[in-house]
């Protein structure tokens, strides 16, 4: 199950049943139930997100400095306090219980994307590279770690990452493995005490993560549930703090992070979508709004001051997009049960449904590539399935945004991964013939005329 | 950060130990505690960064044997296994390091003033016998040590490795109490293999031939045999540091095949060892694993090392059990240990094993 919305990390559910337990309650397609969220302070939430150690293990600060003497805060983010201000935006500073200063990951490695060179908090990072095994790097950092408490801190972190590394290596640059690595973390933890076990206590997930896109945080203003299959129901905070599963070994620490993330959730829900930064053909956009209203709004909602959003999970057979992700989620019974009986499941329920949520489309132009698996590089191709490339890769030197198609510059590849010159080329190719990477379905735009599609694209720029 | 760059960062530890030795009596000492080492390393790291990176110019031979004094550090390693007329098998290592102690040439009036320090190690290792070893440390002042470009060569006092400009052969000459060698090392058809990391580069040249004379146990004998050399330069040289030990293995498999592996592994045990190999031919280097043969007895002191290893070569389907050629302890040198090793059951196959920073925390 892919957690949609503000997930710092995601939950995917996979597995077989246990007949001795009560029947599992899965989600249903159709309208998602609304859940009251705990109140928080958005300003404090931003401060926590950008400055605190909710991932409580990491690299000793001295070793980080030795390894990365030239990597500074680029870009500078307002509100970075103390030593956080010296670090890149996707790393936080904290001090562990032994007094060791640590550099730890934060949410922005996945949930901080750049648009035209500017960092946008909450925009999914469609260019992050999870295709390399991190073990060499994390082990290698040990070269720079002193004996004693720093060594203990490094070893704890390195062992955790090594435990989940087999489940987080994607075969394509840009897609995200968070659901799979979250399942791997669950497999190593006791759901009640959160105690870490070196050996997995549940059958781990498959080692080949399904590809997922990182959804923009601003959608959480409207969404009742998290994740593409709508399975993150009830209190959103526990889902949002799942990234802390890497290092949080005690209920005491989990309670503290839960309190922090009450405010982080409020911050995430307060994020406004960015405005289209270029010119808009207002007349064409107005035509597009009419087309959108007739063909799209029933699922994706309406916009403007009197906006509406139906919070619908569309059945797999109706939307037709690659079903692997949703199917994996609903079959992952052992992880559903783990979550629901754990600390995290007190006010939240994992209930994936056999379908995909039709997301709100605020600032959808910024969120390329499209669909839950990032399989379609532009809105133009999404609206005309004949234009979807079977094999393609982003062109990142330089990274350029195409204002006509609403996607990042890409090129088609004449072949898939199997015919690539080597692993280095293969990992850059998005190969839609691979399991979970399919680009089919959501063919509703095919019924539109070319001029209608152009009008809808122009309208989407205004959202 | 790439594994290669991490290795390169680690490499400075070895050179820090050299710098510490310079402040002492000139005799070999055990490495200082890690914390002290790290603090010393901070200064050496900064000094190393003040030197240029190793660059990416095409490698040339014999030109790249020559001194590269614009670099922070460089090394010349020659090691081999020779056989006397009576069948005695003896391993040898003759190794030179240069380290810049300051960015610019020394401007003091003292004749002892120097920018560069040199360290050299001579080891003669008889099969089944006790090795003879000596390490020297000197400075590039008053002709005590140095390196040349034309013809290429490096020396520390009367120990010398020099290139015959016409033939490209290497002349080795060194002696200590109880042992000495005067060798000519030549190519035998193999090509040098580039070694490339972020902070250092150079080449490894396996499959060399050795002829010459060896003095050992009061005798002098004519010998022939095999050798390999490695030449590196850059902002650092490979060595274990911090929480990681580094094992380096160069191994001659015979018939022109050879492998060169580097493995980082935790001093405290656990974790995932990181192994990177190159080979001649290249396909032989795929998927090689190596591990101490007896993991139940980790090193207990700074001068105790896992000398026996198991090396698996999936490309050839072989599993080698390697062990030191000599029976006695070799020279622990500034936190490192090295020995000529042979494969169990195939004594003609030989290699050089170098271990650094293996002492447990």
C-alpha cells in the first residue's frame, strides 16, 4: 500500500493470511471516510520538520564533516536552526542519548523537489536515485568515525540501513521504494514494544520494490486518507511518522515523535500549492475548465473558491492503471495486521482498497511524471495514451520543464532495460514493460479532441 | 561518497602514522589511539587537500614510474617470490612511500630542512622460516632520501628502486642485517592495470619476472622468480582508519592471471565487508569474496592480524586458502602488516597481503 500525501515514508502491505486471527478489514472503493485530525501548530510543525531528530540515528557529525567538507546548505532554507543551518536541506542535526552529535535524514530527500531550480517543500522528488545499494557508502563512513560512543552510534545506524537495503534498491532512477522499505522495517520490529530484532520476525517483502511516485504534500488539505490506494485511514499522524521506524526502538521515543508530528501534520496540511510561474492563455484555460468539468471533475473535483473534492477510490478495473501496487497492498495481510496492532495503529487504520484514489489536481503541473508509478512523463501523454512512450528517460543535463506538455524534458529509448548497454544505462530507462511499471489505463483523455486536450492542459496550469 | 573515495580518505591514516613517527625517535612504534590519530588526521587531511587531485591524464610507462612531487603522497610497491638454484623459495617486499609534510618547499636555512618524508620497508621471507624485515624513515634533505624523474627512481639511504630508461626494467637494491637483494624486475608480456580512485590513481603491474642475487642466512645465491608492482600517487594512499580495517591482496594465479582486491571490514566485527577487485584478465574480478579463515580469533593487539584468508573467485570457480609463506611474524609497521602469501595446495601461486587497522576497538 502506497501512502499518498504527507508520508515521510510509506506503508505497503503484502503477505499471506493467518486463519487464527479475525478477518481482515480492507478498504472499499468509492468515497473515502473522513476522519477528524488532531489539531497542531503549523509553524511549530515546520520547525520540527526542518530541525529535529525524528529519525534518531545517523552519521556522527564529525565523520559527516570529514566525508563531505564541501557540501553546505544549498539551497538555504529559512527556519533552519543551529547546526541545521550548516547542513544540506535534506539532513537534520540531532544529539543522541550518549551525547553524540548526529546528522540524520529528514523528510525532504523525498518530499523536497525542485521546480525551475527552486526547492519546493512538499513537492515529490522525481529525480532521486535509489538505484544504488547504500551499504558501501554507509560502511565506508566508518573510516571516519572515532572509537567509543560515535562508533556505537554509527554502527547502530549502519546496521539498520543494511537490514533494509536489500528492499530499497530500485531498478530505475526517479522512482521511490519507500513502501517496500517500510514493510522491511515492520518485519524487524515488535509491533507492541517497537523493539528491533536483528532477524526479521515476519516474512520480509520482496527485494524488488514496486515503483512509486512521491505525491505532493499540499494534496493533504483535501484528502481524507493517505496513500494511492486510500489505505491510510483515521489519524494521519502515525502514517506520516513512519520514517522514524528506522531508529525508534522505544514507545517513549515514539510518543515524543507522535507529539511532534501532530504539528508536522498541521504544517503539511497548511501547505499551499505553488502557482504556475509562466503565462497562461486565459481564454483557452476557460475552455479547458468546461471540458474538465464534463470529463474529469467527477473524480478529480472542482477548483476555485467553491471547490469540491469527492475523495474517491476508483476500482482497478475502471481506472485501468498498473494494478500491481494496489494488489500488493491488499494482499499484504501480515503488514496490515502489524500496523493495526502496533503503537501506530491506535488511532489509525491500514485499510488498502482494490483501486486508486483520483487525486486532487492542485498544482498538478508541478508533479510530473504522472500516475502512481511515475510511468507517464507528461500531462499531454496522460491525456493521449497514444503518446505514452514504452521506454523513456529524463534528460537532466540540464533539467528543463516543458510548458506545452507539462512534464520534464525526456527522450524515448529505442529499447528497454534488457537491451541496455549495461547497468548504468539500464537504470536510467523507465521500462513500462516491467512488472509494476506499466503505463496503461486512465485513458479517459483519449475521448477528447486534440483541441480539447490542449484546453484542458491550459486549464490545469491555473490549478 | 563512493567507496573509492572512502578508501582514499582512509588512506591518510597510514601517512599520519608516518608523520607521527617523524616526531619520535625514528624507530617503528605502534599506532597511537584512534582518537589521537583522528585529531592528527584532521591536520593531514587539510594538508592533503591543499595538493592537487591526481588528475586524469593518460597513464604512460615508464614515465609514470617517475617521481610526482607535485602530489601529496605516492608509493612504489614491488613484491615477489623467487627461487634459488637449490630450490629455496623466498618472498620479498621492497616498498617506498613519499609524503609531503608541508605544501611548499622548505625555506629554512638548515640543511636538514625538508618538504618530503620517505618511508621504506624491506622484507625477506623464506618459506617456512623466519622473515627478516626493516623499516626506514628519512627526509629528502642531504640526499638521505628522494625520488628522481630521469631516470625514474626512489631511494631511502642505500635502498633504491630505479628504472632502466632503455628497457623499462626495474632495478631493486636493498640490504639489512641478515638479508639483502639485488634484483632486476622485467615485464613478461602482461600490461599494467590502471588503478583509479577519487583521491589517488596509478597502476598495478602483475606478472613480472625477477632475476638477481639474494643474500640470506649468511649466503648469497642467484635467484629467479616472479613479482608484481604497484605505483600510486594522489592526496592519500589506501589504509584502514577509524572503525574500518583494510585488507589488500594482490595474488598471482599463474598463467598470466592475477587479481588485486581491497576489502574494508569493521574492526569490531559485524557489518557488511565491502570488497572491490580488479583482475587480469578483467573478467576474473567479478564477484570475488574474501574473509579471514578464522573469524573466531580476531586480532587482540595492534600487531596481531588475521594472516590466513579464504578467497573465492566465482569466475574461475576456485576457492583459495591463503597463508603466509614464512612461519614467523613479519614487521608490524605503523598499524599495518604485510606478508608474502601462498595458496594452500598450490605453492606456486603467491601474492602479497597487506592489512591495516585491524586492532579491535
